[in-house]
C-alpha cells in the first residue's frame, strides 16, 4: 500500500477513514440508500454509524465495510 492510498476500516463500532488528499465521501447502506455525504474530507476522521454493512465511496474508489 502506498503512502497516499485511502484507508477505510471499521473498529470499535465506528467507521474510520484516512484520506491523504481532499476528497468527497459518500456512505451508502447495502440497499443503496445514501446514509451520509461528507464534503472536503482530508486526513483521519471517524464517523459514528449504526451496526450494519456499508459501501463507502471516496472519490472514484469504493470500499465495503461491516460494523
């Protein structure tokens, strides 16, 4: 993994993101419903979400996460 790669993971019931450069982030439930959108995310952030499975879209990349 390169130093400028986006990292997405779940820990302690929270979604964690490490985004090296400013990106827009969308969080979707597996059924396609948009849960949250975040503008201009950069650095390390934590998002509180309900237990479940999510698709996280960061720029052009997609990630699957289960909490």
